[in-house]
């Protein structure tokens, strides 16, 4: 059983880790065994959106591409939210043909993300990466069938420990994203928060990976 890294930007895969490496349509690296691909709201370039969507559409056909994302909404950046929603919805529309999960970047736009999910009518699992908010919002998202992935803020913000502890085990993932700590350190900390062994923590995330990504390996 491997450690699963739900979201990372570093292109290393070891025998003990199954990493979902983030890729961008305009900066694509070959030979990554498991990746997600999407247009991040920070990197929407008007003149390139059509081209990027086409390339995402093609990659989504491949078995190495196991998720759409990271994509989503960010209200703390200059880019207009209407544009962000349009680009996000165009990406979600690609999942009518291929059923794959979505890895989400969401900053201060949770109501909008919830309504985009509803409006899309897509049955794919939606996973919010880098969750950093309170238990009330976490529960609201779980009620709307989202999964939540933890890493940086679980390690950095002591208030996240109790949020994490109170969430059902079948709704959580762990990740390193861009932090310098190792994935094992994230698992060790997460296991401590839940008062379980690292082995048990691995089993929980591994099972969630299997059920969400339906990817037996
Ligand atoms: Zn990221």
C-alpha cells in the first residue's frame, strides 16, 4: 500500500508514493505516470484558453491523466470572477465525455464553486485541495459531496487540527502541493491529529483513492 499524494507540483515518483502531479496545458511534461491537468485561475490567458481547453480534452483521454485540475476560482486575484467561472465551467464540460475527478483550487469563492458543481450536472468527485477553512464550511462542502485534501495549512495552522480530526475518514486526502516538508511528514502529522497510526492513515487515504479514482494499482 502506497502513500497517496493528492496534489503536488514536483515531478518525483517513488515506489512508496503514488503522486498526482499537477500539469499545465502549456507546460506539459511527458513520462509522468499519474497527473492532473487543468487551467489554474491564476494562469488564465485569454488568447490561449481555446488551445488550452483542447489540450486538456486530449490529455483527459489518456490513462495517465487521472483527474482534471487544478482548476477553480480565486477571488483574491485581479482576474474577473466572471471570466474565471466561464473558464472553469468550460473545463467541467469536458467531463461529460470522460468521467474523471476534479482537483480544485478555491480561494474565497466557495458559494460559487458549489453552484458551478450543481450547474455542471457532472457526477465526478470534486476534491478541494489545500483546505484551510473552518468546520462549518467543511461540513457544508461534505454535504454537497465534496472531498477535502489537507497539507500545508494542516501543518501550519493549529486550528486546522480539530477541523481535520472531526471530518469523516472517507472524505479526506493528504497532499504536499508546494511545501518543503515530505509527504511522510504530512501523514505523520495527520495521523497524530486523528490519534491513529501512520499505517492506518495510509489505509484510509489509499481506500479513498481507490474509490474516487477507481484505479487499481
Ligand atoms: Zn497546487
